[in-house]
């Protein structure tokens, strides 16, 4: 519990230092458009945002508190995995410490995204899986099915964990588990919980499938994939991960858990997934590795040196995971180039101010029929959050595409995030009237984008809308 409390205390202390991330702006917007599905994520995360904002409206720390609490819960559940593997109190504490200092969990739990809730689903699923391998009541398969169903409504990548567990059962002595009805009933529960989202997909042209296919292979290459795995797991924790997998493999009862770890890594690698997709499996490896460590390393001074060294390296790398540096120092240091998430927290208030200034300078005759067209969900989300007195903001990017009014025929459009060439297919008169900047001079994606005022439409915007749809 002390480790979980430390997680909450340290993370929340810097929770609002850099501002809203572009994804958080998107989830905030989605919370105002509750639905059974969205193009790039299932419905649970926007629902959580809606509940949170009903209690703490407009609060960024309030929103991030949910993911921080999810991270704290992961620490506790990972320790329970160690206990199920036979680890004593020290092994459980070291497992919790490993999760606490893991770069993956430090970096993700500070942001309100699907990732943290997905991680929580994975670690609960791993706990139940280990219990089933250990020989607990087979009815716990039903709980595992419930967890997977919730996971499917949180982030689709949990499918990879399910496939990996199935492969592990088929190719180890644990295959006898599949002879009972309970795993298949669990599968049925998971699919049943997914049905509402499937209904949304049917009604929206299976956009999530198209989105996923568009992102397949969106990595930096095979070498970078595995290098990023090492960095996400933590250089100081890689030995524990490797030893943990070996320890599980050598234990016939838990061999299926070792195969699950290996299979999920290979599955996302072969599917062209991003490096962080399989990372929620780390707590299982941490737990096994810590159980081995306590059993094999008896000298207290060796244990202490290992722990102190791991923690020291974590503190050294902490600015990459948490916004601990002042904003100006972060911008000047160029550290944002190493972590894109930090760059994506900059400049949104300025963007809204610059677009607002353009709108206020328009002739009053334009105000009767003007809309703002944003190229991506970050820009649209920022204008929705920070814009005051602006006309309707629309974007054809991902689920924002579906939030546009049914009838759109503006005579004037303020456009951001589009090239002049792209706009020339829609408007006869295009004038560049501004450029996006930010207070820190940070050259992120939005920096330097032109702001256009477009008139003389060549077709109605609602007619052009389908061809503007973007699933990238």
C-alpha cells in the first residue's frame, strides 16, 4: 500500500505541469458524445471521462487521477500475482517496487488514455490466469471472461493477450483446462460484452477495422521494436524480466504463463504493432523474476545494492517519464524530442487564441455563416476546450467525423491543419492569415501551421465531408 501511495503522491504532484495532451482533448470531447463505440477506441474510457468531469469539470489533474489510481491498483495486483506464484512478503514488495519504477507504467499512468485502463485489465487477467494454472476453482474462468469482456470495451489490444493465453494452453500441459466447459463459457461472456460495440461497428462501416489496418506496421522497424521493449520494461529491470520468464518455464504448473509472455511479444511484433502494445504483460514477468530473486539471492547486501541501483537509475531517467522539469526547461532542453507525449502537451491555449483572433478580425458579414475546420482531433479538441465565442468547430479526423452537424454549408471557413493544395479543391478563395506558434517556441507538429480563411466554396461542406474523412 505504501508503494501505491507513493505512486499517487509523486505522479499527482506534477499532474498538470505541462497541460493537456492531444489525446486527452480527444477523450474529453468524446465524453460529451457518449456512444457504444468510437473509431479508434471502445467506449469505456470516454464514459470514465464523463463521470470524472461531472465531478471535477475542466480539471486536468482530476481527469488524470483516474489513470494514476489505475496505476496504483496495478502495483497491488502485481504483488498478488507474486503471492500466487509462491512469493513471500519480500517478493511481493519487490514486485510492487518493480512496477512502481517501470518506465512503462511511470510514463503511461500520467496521461488519461486507454492505455492505463488496458494495463489494469491485463494485470487482473494475468492474476486470474495464474490462479487457474495453480489449480483454483475452474469457475474463475467466468471471472476471466468478464475481465476480457471489459477489456474489449477498453482497448482492442487485449485480444492479443487472449490469443497468447490460448496458444499457451494449447502447447503446454495446461491444455487440459480447455477440456472443461468453463473456458468456453468465459469466451462467450467476453463476446457478449463486446456485442454493443460490434453493433456500433456495423452501423459505422467497420471503421475501427479500417483504422487498425491503416496503423498496421506503423513502427520504427524490428530493431527499434525490440529496443523499445527493453526501454519500456526498464534497463534496470530487464534481467528480472528474462529470469522471470525462465523461472516460469521451468515450473511445469506455470509454464503456460511463460509461453503467454513470449507469445504476446511475438504476436504484436509479427502483426506490426507498436512496441507498447504487449507491455502490460510486464507485471507477470516482474512478479516471477522477483520470486526467483528472493529465493536465489540470499545475501541482504546484494539485494540492497540491486534495489538501490535500480531506484537510482529510475530517478535519473524520471524526466523522460514524468513532467518533473519546469515547462521552459523541458522546452529548452529538447527532451520533448525524445518523448513526443511532452510535445503534444504544448501550445493548445495559444492555438485557440490565434484562431480566435482570426475569427474576431473577420468582417461582421462573415459571422453569419462561418465554421472552423480542423485537420486533426488535437486541434479540434483544443478549440472545443479553449475556444470562447467561436463558431462550430468540425474535423473529419477519426470519430470527430461523426460529430459534425448533418447540414454544413458555410460561406466562410477558418481552416487549420490543411495544405493550400487540399483546400483548393473545396474553395475558390484561400487566404493565409496567420501561423500557429506557442509560448515556448517548441517546434511540435502544430508549430508553424498556417491558418487560412477560405471563401467562395466550390461545393457544400457536407457534400465534401465523405471525401475528407481521415482514418490515419
